[in-house]
């Protein structure tokens, strides 16, 4: 699933490709992707004539800001966007096509068909699901160590499932939680209440540094992810534990292990991340 760095990279490429373009029509071939409104024809009619003024991001959601509407798009497992000429062949698994007045199209392709789109009045998106109950952005200036410590205060749950919970800190998925915990030297099954202040500080900086490095490198293409221009991310070349089970740890030489924590495959080095 694309995480914060991948969605941010898609946002940046789409910002340069579709801002200023006016939608003349929309073709939807898989109606269940459209969650709001529940009438696909209404979705199409509302978007006709709308101009895209910005492509923003909140957590793992893309925000296409139009004249008086906002389109929220979640890529889920394998959703991807691309801009094409109207005459170009439509690839298999292309489920939504936004036709522009300049003869180009923004196409949404999703092999797994788990992606979602919500069309809402501009400004209303902050007051209702899916954005209303999301947590803090880890790359925002508001995400400070005191704020991070306050979020984790009096929590007894295991640290990895907590970091995956989007209602506290957004954008962190399996890849970047594993990498951040490794960088901080914290075992993924440690109880948050057992973490010392120094460990919390290391984890705070590891989250920010890991995510920023991933954004700078265009995300991680560990499966099918590409940005809005069809380009792969390069952060997978920097991964130290995720997907490295059975290999030697780059820090200590111990064998990287994989287990299941909170229902998610979890990679760690038992020597570098001792269970204290």
C-alpha cells in the first residue's frame, strides 16, 4: 500500500500535470470506487466544468481541489494515476477517466480495485469522514517531540500497532514503521509505557528522518508503486530491515527476522532491537 512518501510523490507529480485543467466529462467503469455521492451519474455531472486548482495531500488521501468541490482519492493497495492523450489506448484495469478540455485525460488504474473516491463540497471534507478523525502529519511543523510524547502518554499497547493507527499519527504504514523502529533501536513488540524518554526521542527523530528521506527519493517501489509520471521510487535501495528477512543486518551482522505483530508482517533485528 502506498504510504505517506509515495502519496506525497504522486501529489507532487500530479500537481505539475493537472492543475489548471478543466474537466469536460468523466468515464467510470467500476462504480464501487465512487463512495460519495452514491450515484455515479451524479458524481460525473458534478465534476463536469470543474477546474482543478490544486492537488494536496492529507495523510494517505489525495485532495483534488476544484472550483467548489474537492475530490478525495485513496490509492489503497495498488491504485495509480497517469496523464494520457485522449487518443492513447486505455490500459486494462483503468476504472476512472477524467477528460480535460485540452484533449488529455487523467486516468485511474487499480488492479486490486480497493481504491476509493469521495466527492464533497469544498470545505466540508474536514468536517466528515474520511478526513475528520485523522491524526497529526509527521512532517508538519506541529509534529514536535513534546506533541509526540503527549500522544504516546499513558499508552500500554505495543508500539508498532500504535504507530500504524492513523487516528494518532498519519501516513505511517508497514514499511516506514519497521524502518523507523529499526533506526531507533526499538523492538516492535515493546509496550509504549516501557519506553524511556531517550528511546521516545530516538523514535521521534527516526520517524521524521525516515519519512523525509523517503520523500526525497520519491518513495519505495517495493511492489507496483510508480508516481504520476510512471516513475519508480528509489527509497527501496535504502531499506535496512523491511523485506530483508533471512539476510544479515547491515549494522551488526545478525540475521533479520520476520514475525507478525498486530496482524502485520514485521521485520526487525533482535540484536539491534532488543526486547527489554
